[in-house]
């Protein structure tokens, strides 16, 4: 069975304990942080297991890539400290079950875009940016065969990920793809962070969507008209697994002439969309999520953002209408890029 | 020349009557599992007077008359079992009055749910009516005639409880009015005159509704739906009881279904909450999700799935997608809320025995006074075997509903028979007398509610 590569010695010698001291949802000093992370590593109960909002951020904060977040969710399962109520966990696990037949496997023999479980968002990959790019998981009836499963980190159910993910990877590999451009951060994080962390082989190279968009925009540089919009980026939880690609956000904004507004909750200090927090089992979770959302949107407003850019459909679903109500246009990154090259974005409202 | 056909042409004009087989075919079918029966004529009148003339003709010629609105009951209620005239009321589609202050609308019998919803949204956005889960072409009159329920059933009850007045063409051709409109005082109330309510729930066997006054209700600026989920079906009745105690919800539905897999074995609640401001909304959120349902969340027995502003109306069932061929029919029954767990478990058993993915739903009516519980069975329209399977499952479910002390809603012929077998003999005898008195020639939708 796949085992998490976690080295307790790294935590013992760590001088910052950034994983927990930088957590935006728990107030933990360095000594407590060290004691608690070691308790967790030893399989002992810790308040951290109960209070974690599963925002993934500690994966990024850890200076030595020791996977504190993966450890926390593994221990939540092991010690039966579910972050969500049982019915939500069961519902989530059942959501990923394919039920509309087997996928049609078309051999690609090269690069392809993987929509993962977002086949119903095909309208977001139109136009010259995506011209000529083969796409897998186009059929919403079959999309669960391409579901990277990493969502179950929020559910404290890594066993489900480990059980299903090798089959998903096999399905993608059957397309004979060499490079898989991941529509969603979560898939990219799965193949480049989670799989190596637990020892699952990935027989293709994963490419982050932002890196792809950045490169395509460079190819289309002559067609770009600066959009001159003030934008705030809603960073999704799974981008914490690929912080080395986060610089492409600024890179893209520079290319398309978007002003990345100065905010408090930006980059490593970004706030969760609240989608997961609101359903958690802890007392006051709904209000906690609402508070996070309010602070996040107020921050965007105070920074003068005209547009809120998303990459994660879940963040968009949770926050999209809220930012719109506050006079800020919600838009996906791909659509914002299309706007810059003179195309009419599908979701631009 | 067929004399009845010619007489119908004289009444409504040639373009609104047909005896062509391909057009009669359309009226021979229900969307459910009922065996088709072709009418001899299809007529689409425009006025109450034309309906009077048609009914008089039918009496003279002893020809059955089967009125239909949207024809969407699924239970075969508008299938012309003995031929005759299919009386399609869709052309009578005028919204005659909206009284803003007294909150009611007077509509002709062919006005559809979607038409009224759209009219109110455009012209009276602060008013709404209780829209059922049927497709938007279902009619207001047809729905009240079968005691339908809509998305305001939780606070206000059955749609037929919202009737302020009726205009009826009796089976013998006279026009009668009921409610305050009958004394020329407007259409604002059904009460307090002597109760002669003989036309709702009779499946068009005692007369043809030509006009309805239906109550409207406040439509708040923010309307949205929240979802909650539990594993244990035994929790559903107490949760419905607690939610209705808050008096802060507009529609409370619990459902479970085999497909898509996420819903299998779980009980999902959809809970509509409305408000005029964010302040009001947050207050209601606190009462509903935190104070009322918080104990289930904390214990891990229930989960909050979030709240989304904006209502998709109507919430039409997607069950027809579960089998190739796109058919479904359901048994709806008005049940005590406490029977939800048993309804769910026994419904699953029936579905599994007939190899049909199970789909069940309970909509709260009033302050948990009852629920409409539906057991839905999908079938392939092109496959007689799956239709037979579904029909058997439906019949078993009719039996189950009565066994569990429920009352079958809009029963088809099989369900009507079961109900009449159990009806109090004096009540049954009264129904017979009423029917004989109102419809001496037995022309109105024969086959339905026939007391032997």
C-alpha cells in the first residue's frame, strides 16, 4: 500500500514550525506547534486534527516539503477525527463513483488538456489559446473516470484517494499522453505533489494550466491588448501544492496588462473560499466561513479590484455570486486571457 | 359527414376541432404507464360559452368529455378510456386579474404555471404563487383540480387550499360560480358561503373548471435554497418537525435516490429560505442552520451543504434520465410525516425487486401536518417490458401507501379502485349520488371515480 513520506526528524530540527504558526485559522505559538505536530506524527490526538479547516496551506508553509497537511488528514482518518459530518463524507465519497459507462479512449500520442471532473466547463477552453489542443474528459457522463480524487483530503479520507487514484492515472495513460495540461490546480497538485509524496507512479508529465496559458499568451503576444483592469486572484487551496507555479499568476497579469491589486490576503496569505469550512463539524463553522468570505471580499474591495479571477470551479461556485454582489466581476483565468486577445470570453458577465 | 364533428366545428370553428388520427394520437397517451385510448374528437375551445355548447352536445349525443390542461398528471387522468371528446383547454389562457393588495390572481383554465410565474415576475415581482414541480406547461386549474402542491406548500398547504373562487361548467352545461365571486363581490375568498366544493379532487368527473382565483403570496427579494444531509432516515420526521417550528422556511423537501450515486442511501433536504435583506437572511440562517440543525452537525449526524441564492423554478424531476427511453411515473401519496423512514425503506425494496433505480421524495405540507411522498419509477418508453415492470411497481406502491395509512394523491384507475374499496360506505354512496345528480348521462371523464 502507498505510504506517506513524512520525516519526523525534519520537524524535530525545524526552527520555524511555519506549518502551524502561520496557519490563518488557528493561533499557535512555536512551542505548541512543535509539540502538536510531533503528537500527530506519533499517532496521538491533537486539537489540530479537530480544528484544521483543511485549507492545504501548511503544505506550502513547510520549508522542507515534509507534507504536514497530508500527515494531518491521514491521522484524521486513522484516529477517526473526521473534519466533516459523516453524511457529508459519505456523500462526497459516493460523488466520485462513475455511473454512466466506461470512457471512450482515444489515443493522443502527445500533449492533451485534461478537464478532470469539470467536463461541463468545456466552454471555458475555447478560442485561440486552446486551438488544436486535444482534450480528454470532455463527456460529463464519463468525467468521474478522470476525477483526481484529491478532494478527499478535505474529507480526511486519504484511503479513498489511494484506492482510486492509480485507476484514474491508468485511464489517463491509456490515451497515450506525454504531457497532461491540468485544467484544475487540484489535478496538477495530485500528479506532482501527492503522488510522489505517497509513492504513486505517474507515467506522464503534468503541466499547470497557468504555465500553459502563460506560454500561449507569449506566442500570441502581438495580439494582446492590455485589459487595464484591476484584478484580485482567488487562490484555491490546491494551488498550495504547486507554489512553484504561483508566479505564473503575476506573469500572466503582466502580459495581459492587468493590475494585480495590493491586498492583505494574497499569495501565501490568501484566504480559503470558505466552501469546505462552512460544512465542517466544528461549532460555528457556517459563521466562520461567512467571516472568512466577508474579510476576503472586503479586502478585494478595499484594494479597488474590479475583477476577481478564479481558477478553481469550486471557489467560483462558492464566491462568484458573492463578489458579483459586491460589484466585482467574477471570471475564470482562461476567460480573462481571452479578453486580452480580443475574444469574447464565455463566462464574462 | 360525422354529425358530432360538424356540430363541434359549428361551435369552435374548423381549425380548433380534429378527428384526424394523427392528432387524436396525441390525446390518446399520458406520459406515464397508462395504456393509450384514442378519443374520437379533439376540441380546443376558447370561451366558457363554447364549453357549455360542447357539453350540451355531448349530453345530447351521449359522448364522453375528457377535459385536460397540460395533460401532465402522469396517472392517466386525462386518457379518454371510452373515447369521446378530448377537451383541450390550453386556448383559454388569459390572466384576467391580479389584485395586488388582496394578493390573488384570476386566471382562465388554460393558464399555465410558467405563464403565471413569468407574468408575476415581470409585472408584480413582489408577488408569487405556489409553483408545483411539474413542467411549466402544467396549468393552474389542472393542478388545483388534482389537489396539487407547490413550493409554498410548507407555509400555506395544498394549492387547492389557495383557491379563492371557481367558475365551473357543470356536466349539464350550466355555469356556476363559487366563493365571493358568486355574489358579485370579487374573487378574494372562497369562504364563508355554504360549502359546495364538489369539483376538486374529482379528476374532472363533476364539471369543468373554467376560471380560478388563486392566492398569491409575498415574493421576497432574496430567494434561495440550502441543502442539508443525513444518513439516518429515522431523523427525517424530527428534522421536518423542527424546521417547520421555525416558521422560516418556504419549502422543505427530503429526498433520496440511487442515481446519481452521491444521493444513494442518504437523505438530502432542500430547504427554501427567503428574505428581503441580507440582515433578514442571516437571521434566518442562524435560526435554521445553527440553532435548529446545529445539534446534528456537531454530533456528526447531519451536514450543511451550503445555501445558494436564486431558485430554479420549477424543480422538475430528472428521473426520466435514469433509463434509456426517458419515461417515468410516480405514486404520490399524502402521508403522515412520521412514516418517512418506512416509506423510504419499503420504496427501495419495491424498486430493487423490479430492477429500477429507486427515487423517493417527501415534500412537507403545512407545519408538518402531512407530506406528499412520491415513489418514482423510470422506464423505457420503447420497451413494453420495462413499462410493465414500472406499472407493477406502481400498483404495489399504491397498496403500500394505503397500508402505511396514507392517502393516494391523484390516483389512477388502480389506485381509485383501492381507495373506493376502503372508503366509508356512506361517503361512497354520497359520491355516487352527487355524481348521478351532476352528471346524469355519465359523460364526464368516464372510468374515473365510478362508484358501482
